[in-house]
C-alpha cells in the first residue's frame, strides 16, 4: 500500500477546498457570532476535515473502480491502473472516515461531529453508492456533502447552528451543479462510455448549458441575499463580482455549448467557492454595513 497511491485516492485538491470552507466558516463565525477563535480548535477542524475528506474520497475511488476503468480521465487512477489493491483502498477509506468522526467527537463538539459524519454520508452513500449511477440529479443532491464542511466549521466555533451559518453552508450546495455540470460537458463522452447518467449524457449539451445558466441565476441572488442575514459590504462586493463573472460565462456557454467552451466556463466556475469563502472571512475581519 504505497503512500503515493493513498495520497492520490485521498483527492488532495478536494481536501484543500473543503478545509478552506471549514476554516473560513469557523473564523467568520467566531468574529460575527462568537466566542473568540480558539487556535487549537482551528487545528482540530483542519485535522478532522482532512481525515473526513480523505476517507470519503478513498471510498469513492473504491466503489467507482469499475467505471473509472472505462473512462479515459480516470483509467490511470491507482485502483484501475493496478497500482493499488481495491481492498487496501476500502480499509484505508473506512479507517480514516471513522477516525475523522471519533477525532471530531473528542476534540471539537457533538454538533460539528454530526456535520462531519453527514458530509461523509452524503458523499459516500447518497452520491457515490446511490445516485451517481441512477439519476442525473446525482450531483445536485450529493452537493450537500460540501455544505456539511462549512457547517462543521461554523458549529466548531459556536457550538450551534444559526440561520446565517446554515445559509453560508448552502452556498456550496447552490454552486456545485454549475461547477460539476461544466466538467460533465467537457468529459461527456467519458461518462457516456461508462454508462453514468450525468446531465449532458441524458439531455444533451444545449439543454445542460441552460440548466447551468439557470442554476447560476439562482446562485447569484442567493449569495447576495446573505447581506440581509448579517454579511457586510466586503462580502457583497466579492460575491457580486465573482458571481457576475460566472453568470457571463454561463450565458456565453448557452450560445456555444461545446466541450471546449465548457472547459473555459469550468475554469471560471472552479475558483468561485474559494473566492467566496475567503470573502466571507475578509468580511468578518473588516465587517461593516450600510
């Protein structure tokens, strides 16, 4: 069981993204709600979040090993390429996922532990095992796994969950379809070959581009609505600019619903979540409202 292969099936880029959402949510909650940020708690949420993301990603690799083999993009992953035994990935994924929940329970609080466990459940059970191969709405519902990371960070700071913390978490849920459907348009042929009913495979590129635009039309005002629940001007400016950029590109995608342009739209959509959550943290640090 090579360290390089285990690192690869842990999906480090997803770990970084989810840890950023958790840490920035925790920081914002400590500034906007209180109490003052506990630096040790920050370390604990990073460790618990890393373990949860790595474990659930490894289980995703284990379960998807048959369809990964059929897709050009994923055929070089450790399990389908033969570099890692499937049962090793399974043991690693289960052990690390359990470690995340246990660590969170003893080092953070029960509510944070609930959200960490909920994130693992949604990604592994709801998305990977249940919906991915059955329903084109798979990524829409499965996207709640990312929301759980933000809510875990918020509750780690406050020990509770209020409406603002919940709505900030839902930003991840609202962003995920636009983000993932752009990627699905780029690699539509791969999904079709593997028999995975991603939206472009089921309804075509043109209709999918319209769904992406519709989702972003919902996401942008939703993100700006957070001002009414306590966010400030710094956040609103960042949300308006980054959401506006997505809207422009997704409108252009409806006029040019090709694999190549979907990849351009994906590159604009991908950084949005990091930008918006850094914006949330900056807003909490320099908080002012009209």
